C-alpha cells in the first residue's frame, strides 16, 4: 500500500488508464499512480522463470508458453494487457524478472547503480513508467527530502579529484558520468513505497518538464526473492 501520510502531494492518484496517461504533472506533483488491486498469482509466473544471470526479460511469447493454474492465467492476462496498452500508447515496456541488479563499485564513495536514489534524464519529453507485480517495490522520495549528491561539499571534493580536465568542464564531467542524477536522502526523510500492482508514471529530467524530476530507486531485494517489474 502506498504510504499516503508522507506523499506530500507528490503523487496524484487516478483510477483508470486514460487519466493515468493524460493527467499532467504540476506544482510539487511529479508522480501519477493508477492504484489497482490486481488478481491472480504472479508468484507462479516468477517461479517458472529460470535465471542464468541476475535478471531476465520475459517476453509475451514466453508468457504464453507457461503452463499455469487459473490464478496464474489471470496474472498473465494482466501482464499481457499492460504490455499491450503501453505499446499502443507508443511506449516500449519491458517485463523483467529480477534477482538483483549489478552493483556499481567503480567509485565506492559514489555508486551510480539503481539502488541509489536517482532521477531519469531524457533528451525528449518522456516519462518513466513502473509497476511491481511481485517482490519488493520501487521507492520514490519527495524532492524536498533529498539533496543532490554533487552539491555535498565532501562528495564534490572527491569528484574533483577524479576530474582531470579544466575547471570550466567540471559540470560537464558530472553530467557525462551521470553523477548529477543521484541524490542523498536527508535526515528523517521518508521514502514512499510505490506498492504492488500500481502503475506509476514518474517525471523525468527533460527539456520540456514543468516539474522537478521524480527521485526514485530500486529496493533492496529480500534474500532468495525475485521481483517482477514492468518498466519503460
């Protein structure tokens, strides 16, 4: 269940797909969520997917090949429908079964993997779509409760040591290496879980955006538990 008490008007809630697509971001709102209580057994689907690596994309034809119970079939119908309507909208959704994401150990003091609070950047006006069907769900953070990491003095000093170019190009270096996309949660910050089954649209850092981009992160998975995530 989404934590309504800490949402700080960041999330706008809708009850149908059309409103999910058409509701504009405004003010402090940079997330739109279509809250749904889904039926079906999504675990049955996840349990049938063998992973050779940490993550695998589950394609529609592979979904259709699974031998499922009645509850599993209901879950499959929802997944296929979500993929279909998003593609019809012009999006490119992928359905992933995730054991864990790769960790970034290039710079121990500044990991840039998806477990870090970050925003998405796009050169054109597009949004990020997310839905967790099984496992730990994604989290967002109110912008007022976060600080851009590159503005933290001690972190900035360490980043300057990595930069071997002219001072004038330091900001470009931060952008090129995606350091400027990552954030720290402030003391007493309250991340908001997006919950299971809710289809969410998050604002990105793009040229036409009228609101701050939505700060979010992947959750730390429970040991031995996979996630089933739609993202585009």
